[in-house]
């Protein structure tokens, strides 16, 4: 195993041990509760306890570390496994790069979620997956999305949630990216304009943070011009797209795509 991954797996081990302890405590409480209810003349059919570990582990699961992951899960929390192995971290230069974000669950302990086709606990058939929004800056992906939407509309079908979300993000890209610095400032200074992440500069000016234990404005008059310039260079300007085509995605949205699953 590569040395940088050792400490990260140590962190995962500690987290999994906490998960195991929580499961054991819940089982003891549930057994006691079931016994008490039995004495009262009835038993519940479902206690409602579901255990899911989800997050950015900074540990890939789609390469030689697969066996390490499996051995660790089998040893600490038998029955649990990784349900998302997609590349989820985003490089400004190349797009999706590493499989760092995972959903870890056990179908026997997560009965209200659809983990896979073999463990479908309800009728929303959507297994754990990732949502790739990096395609909103890819010309071919944009064309494919428009074609999918037209196809469904022509047949009178409802466009799925992912494509509806992608369409909104793509419309944002087409409206804002590539405009001049002066046009960007004009659009953001208009109090009625709220297209940039739903916010105007007036709204940004109202955002507060905590410094030294006190609420203070995140952006002040002194640093607002720097903030505006930085936003334009990182998100709006397209002059460096030939080097970092995913720069606007990383700075405007996130350097990871989300992972999710369907639950009741």
C-alpha cells in the first residue's frame, strides 16, 4: 500500500469502529425494547434504524486499494460494502479524476434505502450513484443533453430529475460564461439580477461569518472589488479554458460531484 494512504485508512478504521459501536449499542437497546414490548403484548415490525457511512474519504476504491477496502470492511463491520466506485473528485485540467466519495452500507442494516437490485426495499428503483455535473461545460455533453430533453418532450414524457438539473446548470453556463468583465459587473450590480447562484452582489454583501467569536460581514466595501475580480477570473472568464477547462466548475460549484441514493 502506498505510504500516503496508510494514515487515511487509519482514520477510516477509527470511523468504522465508531460505526460498529453504534450498531452494537442500537442492537442492545432494540433487544431490550422488543422484550419490553413483548411483555406488553405486541412487537414492532420495524425499529427504523438505518446505518449509512457517506463522505469524501480521499481514498480511491477503483484501483489496487479495492482489496484493502474489502478486507477492512469485512473485518470491522461485516456485511458493509462500498456502493459507489465512480470517479468523483474534479481536476481543473482533466475533469473527473479520483474515486474518493463513497456510500458504505449494509442492506441488512439499511432497509429503507435502495442499495441495489438484489436488496430493493421499496419501489423507487434508484441505486446509489454519482451526479456528474462536469458535463455542463462540455460541448458534446451539452448537445446530448438537449437531444435527450427534446426526445422526451416530443414523446410527452417527463424529463428525469438529473437532466432537469443539468439543464438549469447549463443555462447558467451559457448565460454567464464568456461575458466581458464590464458586462459581468453590470449584471451583478443590478439589484434585480439574481442569476449567479441565485445571488446578486447586494446579497453577497449581506452574507456574514464569525470572526473572533463575533458575527461580521464576509465581504466588506474594501474587499468587494477584489472578490468581484477574483470571481470573474475563476468562473466567468474563458481565456484559460484551453488549459483548465473545468476551472469554472471547480470554483463555481465544487471540486467533487455528489453521491446519493434513494431512500423512503
